[in-house]
C-alpha cells in the first residue's frame, strides 16, 4: 500500500527476543524484505525457544545470527559489523529483560552487544511485549524513560489480550504499525522533513435528512496515497477525510462529512501548514435544508424536489487566508474532468490561485474513482505541463511532491 522506496536497500538489524509475540516478528521480517530492505536477524537464546532461526533465514535469505563469538567469512567481529552497517536497529518483540539490559548498557549476548555498539546517529526502535504487570512495574517504566531520553524510539505496546489470557497493556504493536514506524524513522532525513502537509480525501456527503445524503464516487484512495507518501518523505501530515479507510500510521486523521465541516477542519489545520493538497471531491452543492426527520413518501406517485445551494469553495478560502498572510505557502488542487481536460485545468489553476493542479479524466476506466491507478497531467503555476503515463496512485503522489519541491526551490 504505502510507498516502498523508504525501505529499499536499507540495512535493518531485526533483533528478536524471547516472547510469544515472536510469531509477529516473522510477519514484520517478511514485510521489510518485501519492501526491499536487507534484513539481518539477531536472535537471543530465549527467542529460539519459540521459533527456530530457520524461519528467519528462509524469509531473509541471509544467515541468522545467534552467537556472539561467531566467526564470519570476512573475519569481522560480528556485533561491530552488524551495528556499523545498520540503518536501523529494530527489536521486536523487546522483552522486559532485554529492555532492562539495554537501559543498563549490558552486552551479555549478541543482540545487546549490537545495541551497545550501534553508533549514536543510527536509530533504534523497540516494540515492547510483556505481561501488564511487567510493563507497569516501576523498574520497566524507569528503564523505558531512560531509553526514550537517549533517543530510542518506541512503538506500542497496545492494550489487548496477552499470552496469559489477561487483558491490558503489554501486547506488541501489530506488524503494520511496527513497519510503518520503521518507515517514519527512516524518512526523517528525507526531502519533506520538517514540512507540515494537510491533505483532504474522499467525496463530501451533503445530508438530505438523517439517513440520506448526496455524494459522489470518490473513494479517497488518491488522498490516502498522498498522505502516506508525504509521511514517508518525512512530513508531518494531517489527513482530513470523509471515508473510513485503514488509518495510515503516523498520520493525524480528522474525520468529516460535509463540505462545510471540511472547510471548518481545513482552515485551522492549514494556518500553520506549509502545503495543502486538496484531493477531496468536494460537492459544489448541498440541499438548502436538512430535514430533521426522515422524509416520508407522499401519495403513490408524488416525487421529491430538492433545492440545492452552493457550498463554500475550500481552496478559495485558503487562498484568501494566504492573501491575509497566513496559511500554506503552496496549494495543490485536483481537476476532475470528463472533457476538455487541459483547458479546464488551466482555468481552475488560475481561478483558484493554485501553485499546482493534477488534472485527471475521471471518465477513463483506469484513472478515475476507486481504482489503484491514475493518469494525470500536472500543470504548475509557472506554466510547466507534465503529462504522466498511467501509474499507481502512490507513484502519482510521488510525482506531485517532486513537483512541489521543485516549485518550493524555485520560490526560494
Ligand atoms: N474544491 C474545493 N471546494 C469546493 C470544490 C472544489 O476546495 N467547493 C477543490 C477540489 O478539492 C479540487 C479543486 O477544487 O482540488 C477542483 O475541484 P473540481 O470539482 O474539479 O472543480 P470545481 O471547483 O468544482 O469546478 P467545476 O464546477 O468547474 O468543475
């Protein structure tokens, strides 16, 4: 789903310690490898009680390290060479025991030795997993505080069912969350680092009565792809959405329904933002009034006439904000057209005072609503036009941010 480039060719040391959550580590390992990372697994002795090194060797196609005194082919000292090569040390699951060792600088097995030898700029990510009482114990909490203070990143633990059958905090974060967190950490120095991006997604719903609404076919897929790509390129992202898709980890979600609600969410969110990408399909009209009760049929044949009024133009309001001296310095819109694509997009770019517009023919089967691909033409305020071939929505999102960065650079 998310862009795969962040993890491509990244060296990740995956430390696996002894807890029942190791079954999730195999999924994490597999996702990292599928995303192009080079994964070196280091297992503690306790971890091998739950699963054998063969599982991870089969997933990574690389030797699995368990022995501090292993002689490597190139006569390297294994813990030093692993630590030096790593772009990220991820320990999942991280047991209370390993956390205690890390917080006290112990190096009594290969994994803790790798952790101690990991040079300061290399990020470390822990996914703790243990019974609630162990997690809440002051010793563990103090250890975690110490590790966080040293800049160690932590994902989870979640609340849920534990190995003992009890419910409470201590359950390891789900593989998707752990992998997303790894992406976010590795994206920190990427080209959108430090930028605040607001994205809108989905078609707005304009209520007729408490059970009915007027809307459109927008699935929100393009907006979600934009939010994920911005996150993966290091941005801080707020996604204002009308749809209920799986929430991209690390992205702040604001759920709205109508155009009016979207406007009320966009204006405060963009006050401090750098970039706004309006991928939402905002309804131009809404029913003049929303009936308080469900509208009932009258007679056998009588129809229903709805009076519709204009909705606010969100991009125009943001442009006004910009003229008043605050709001994003760069706005990106979409032009969903069924005819005269370029002509209509050019006039929208101008009329809405946009920096960039992505024009797409929503009538095309492979580039419209609810599909994973899109074919867009990017028109920029500086007059440049870039016609892109059919590509995934993730790739389109990458192209949009390439163009955004080019415009930012040109604007100084
Ligand atoms: N948009 C908006 N507020 C609206 C309508 C649209 O902010 N009330 C934004 C959309 O999110 C999109 C861009 O404006 O980024 C263009 O939307 P589109 O529906 O293609 O254009 P319209 O403004 O509706 O113009 P037209 O009716 O001429 O198609």
